[in-house]
C-alpha cells in the first residue's frame, strides 16, 4: 500500500484527534483527583458531572480519531 501526499493527511488528522482524546481523558482524571482533595469545592464546581462530561468529550475525540483512521485506510484501497 502506497501512502503519500493527500492520502496521508486523513491519517495524521485521525492520529491527532486520537491523541487529543487521550489527553482530554488524562486531564479529566487528573483534575478529578486534584479537586477530590477539597470536597466542598469539588461539589460546588460540578463534581462528578463535570468529570463525566469531560471524559465523554475525550472519548468522542478518541473514537472519532479511530474512525477517521479506519475510513482513510479502507477508502484508500
């Protein structure tokens, strides 16, 4: 399989989205751990709901990045 030029850009975009998703999930977990030390401010700032939304957005980026990579590789053939 010969990948060059314009056929590589969707794969790069997919990898970038995947890495952004991984980073977003890592930041959400880190933020949760940091805020959990101070229970009253953690609850006041949205608590578990905020963390769930942040992880959900990261998961969408993760799955979207994988989908872009798979589509780019399957449509190349």
